[in-house]
C-alpha cells in the first residue's frame, strides 16, 4: 500500500490505529534499510537486471 491507501484504510476502519502505526513503522524500517544498503535482495535484483540487459543487447 502507498501512504494514501494506508491512510484511507485507517479512516474507513479497515485497519485500526495499532495496525496503522505498525505499518508505518515497518515502512520506515524498510526504507531505512534500503537507504543504508542493508537490503541484500535489492542488490541481487540489480545484478540480475544488469545481466538481462546485457543479454538483450
């Protein structure tokens, strides 16, 4: 979910405040890991993308 969808879910009562806060916490945690280059899966994705691009040339 993006931030607008998350906020809308909270407003409509689809999720409660506790789940809303947990989602924000997790989103921030993942974002921080990405910025700190602590998300190894993204590095692997970039490597695979590079290999595929080379094969398509």
